[in-house]
C-alpha cells in the first residue's frame, strides 16, 4: 500500500511540474521523500521544482539524493553542475550576507496556542459537527479478513490507474469500493479523500480523514486534513491538525509549518482586513499584505489606527502638542508663529485670532501636564493608559515622562545629566504597551468579580501583542538601564493593589517588537490647515488675500510613532509600491495607505523601511542590522554597490573602474552588452523611478 501512496505523490508531482506548478510539485516531491522514496526521477522532479522557485538549498538536497542513488547518472551530474554555476555568483553577489543563507521566514514563528483557544476550538468543533455531517461515510472498522484487505488493495490499484488516466469519477467509484471492503485502512481513506478533493468536494474529503481514529492518523492524514480545514475556513482545527503534523516530523516539515501559519494568519487578520481590498497571508517573508483586486495608482488601499502610539524623539518638532489620546494636533497660533506672533501686524493678528480654530485643550487634572483635545479624550486616555502612566501618580512615571520630554536625557545613578535613551521612538510608547496590558487585565478581573487578575486574564491581556515579530541584537535592558528600571518600577504598583513584574527579557522583547514594527505618522490636518482653509474661502477681501501671502510656510508637523494592527504586516521593498500618509480617521490620528503603482489581484504591497535614496550597500546593511534580512527587491537586484563590479555580470574591475549608468548613476557595467541585458531585465524600471524621484527631490529642495 505504501507503494501506492508513493506513486500518488510522485505522479502528482510529475503532473505539477508539467503544469509549471512548482510549489505543489516541490511539496509532493518532499512528501514522497519523507515517506522514504529515494530515486533519480524524484531527485530530478524535486530539484527542478526547487530551482524554479529559487530554493537552492532544496534543489541541492534533491540532486544530492539523486547522486547517492546513482552516482553515474549524467542528468543528476549536469543539474548539480548547473546549480553550482547558479549559486556561486549569487554568493559572491551577497558578499557579507552569509548568515542569511537558508533564510526561512517560517522559523521566526511558533505554534504556541493563544489564550482562550481551547474554548474557540470546541466552538469550532460544534460548527464542524453540525455542518459537515461527519458520520456520513463508511464507519471505521478494523477487524477485516486478510482476503478482504487484499481485495481492497487490488481495487485500489485499479483506482490508481484511473487516476493516472485522469478518470477521476471512475477512480472515486473504485476507491469507494476499496474503502467499503477495508474500512479500517487509513491509506485508502486518504486516497479516497484525495480524489474527492480534486473533484472539489472538500467536505466529503474531510469526512474521510475525520473518520480515521486519532491514533491511526498518519502524517499525511494530519497534513492533508489540516490543509482542507484551512481551505474550508476552520482555522483553529487546521492549526491543531498541522501542529500535530509538524510534531510528527520533529519540526522538519516546512510545508506543514507554512500551512499552519497561513491558517493562523487567516484567523488573526481576516476580520480586520475584510473591509479593504487586501488579504493578509503568510508568504515567503512571513505575514504579508496582498491586493485582492485591481487597484489603480493614487487610490486608497486601507486605513489603520494605532494600537499604541507615542512621539518620535525629534527635536525639531517635539515642542508641538498633540492630544495624548487621539493624536489630533493642538497647534496654537503661538506654536505656528513662534516668537513672531506678538510682533505680527495688527490686521494679521486679528485675522488669526478670528479664524484660528478654537480647540478646547484640556489638561490632566492630576499631573497638569498631559494635554487632550476634549474631555472625552481625557477620560478615554485615563482608562486606557494614563491612570498608570500619569506623571503625578509616582516618581518613576514622572521621571519617565521627563526623559521623554528631554529627548532621552535625564539623570543617571550618579546624578549626572546624560543621554539615557537614544532610540527614535519615545519610551512612552513602550510603557503604553504594558499600560494596555494592565488595563485589559484589570477590566477582565472586574468583569469576573475577583480582586486580582487570574493567569488567564494576564495571558488574554497580553495576547494582542503576541503577533508582533521581535528582532534585535543587543540588550536594551542593559543599554537603557535607567529607563528599564523606571518602567519596571511604574508597573510594580499598577494601582488596585496589582503588580506586574517586567523582567529584563520581557523588556527586551517588547523593545524589539516596537523597533521592528513601528511606523511613523502624523496628523495631516492641523489647526493651521483648518485656519488656512477658512480664510481661503473669504473671497474678495483684499486684506485677507494680501495677508495670506505672509502665511505661506507649512508648519512642521510633529511625527508620531505607532504600532498598527494591519500595517505591521507590510513587508519592505526599496522599490515600494504604496505610501503611508497620516490620516484623520473619524477624529483619531491614523494612517491611510495609498497605491503608488497599479496593482492586480495577488500583488504584494510593499513599503520601504529605509530611505531608498541611500546607497544600496548601506540600505541593505541597515535592514539586516535592524530587521534581520538582506533585501533582494527589484531595486537591490538592478542597482550596484560601486564601479568595482559589473552590476549585471558581477565581473570585478581590474585597473580602470566600470562606468555608471548615465541616467541614475546607481549601476555600473563592464560592457554595453551587459548594460543592454540589465536594461531589458529590469534596470529600466528602477532607473526611471530613481531619476523621477531625484527630480522631485531637486524641485522640493529648490536645486536643479
Ligand atoms: C514589520 S515586520 C513585517 C511583517 C512580517 N512579515 C510579519 O510576519 O510580522 C518586519 C519583518 O518582516 C520580515 N521582512 C519584511 N520585509 C522583508 C523582505 N523584503 N525580505 C525578507 N524579510 C522581510 C523581516 O523578518 C522583518 O523583520
């Protein structure tokens, strides 16, 4: 019987490769190998599929397996030679990037359950039982006579022949007979499920797999069942089945791990993205955002509100006030005009006083420092974080607030004023993560009528932050010791006799989460803009018009940083295709993501984590240092590092350096022919983008 199974995966892999369906072909080839098959044909199929997917390590391992089976096979030898030629220049190109070899996003994600999953799983089970009539198949029965087993096996052989001839209905009939003859055979169940699946009856396929008792389910059954459960939108069970499959292979099966993460991504993000033309899926860079339909340049793709936010520690704009709850700008005429305000001509001044929007700024009653745009915002902020972080509540909170206001400066343990925090994000953003956790736990505690949050309350309160990837190399709790101690002290007493012990490792983890996932944004519409809008409508008034000329300068808008529930899934490309703009979303500061390219369904959305104008080498090193990946985007592919190497063929310059592309000056070629090849392959696209951007920058800088 095992032979039939192998044949099936193998023949499926052959079909997939013929149809250029390389991902599936590779999966099937891996499956066949996992079940013990070793053959030259399998090596060629798996290896070729992997090459087409640029998965060089996989290709190498398949071809090497082929060589072990038949060391004289010329097809295998040729393929290995070809692979070497492909890999070596690649490694050279990636000089200094050795540690990235074998990067696989799935290793960054675990399969730990979320708090409350048990309850959700049992609810989902009820839906499955009610909806899919799981008992509607041949009941499982094991004590079958040997003769019947043999008969079933013979029927299955015939069914397999029908499969090979693509006579699926006939194959189904035969497998149904085989299952009837030997209903306690999980392989037959699996094969019948497969035909049903191909015939697009996923529910019936699931029934067949569900009928196999837990202890009899093979890796293949768990995996295939997990895939079906994911496809019919039962993500929690999909996770359970795929987790079991992963365990059975000692965490070696990448296909099961990827499917698990796809199921998890679906359950965590599908509700959030449903109102937008996007889908969050698990791709080669982990969770990623894809367009679900055509989107034209300039159109809005989605909007997002921050889960937590803080100010960027940017000296130029820091003085500007924003509402600490909704991020609305509280810019007053004095903020805008600065010292000039008092000396403005009387008519300008009166114009400003008359038309500048009247914001009723309120200040926290306790600390008298933190500002809000309304009493409602003051109340919301108190409930969500300020009750714990109010500078008036404790010495540690006041000191943390002061460090943030002083751009990271404060007193060290010896009483000297030094820079205690040099990260770009405010330490308040970090503190707000714990404030959010504590507030949520307290709420659950109160709802449950107990006087301390239970472990489950804490786990649930933390779970919204579990999804953020964290990466970092040093130890922030040591580097920012004073800030760490202050934050730890604040939460040692969270009020209501509740303590939260922030360990160094939690501090470091949250710091890295914030650094890896924050996005900069700002309130796009300030009181200044509303003021300008108002006076622009006062047509025909000469006094107004002439005075307007004096108000030309756009204000610097205070940049904020936030961690966003959807936006954090957006991956990086130096050739970004969306832009992220600050937005006023029904009174709250958030972001609006706009297309800057045309999208078709399935295209991935990218933003740039780094200014693409900086040289390629620097960008890539920076991304590696901060985000743990070497960028391989289109722009990095068609831009070079300098005239010492041909950007296209990678030849090193001996003596005279290579000339640069005359337009963008970001690529260097050893010959006209290399330049032509590169132009056609993709340099044209990025060259035009670089030149256009440079022109725009020159115009906005007033240079030529
Ligand atoms: C803000 S997160 C983006 C969402 C991420 N994919 C996830 O699943 O959470 C940043 C992380 O995504 C991954 N990433 C983003 N862009 C990438 C790229 N171009 N190549 C490889 N990994 C990338 C890196 O692991 C990086 O640290």
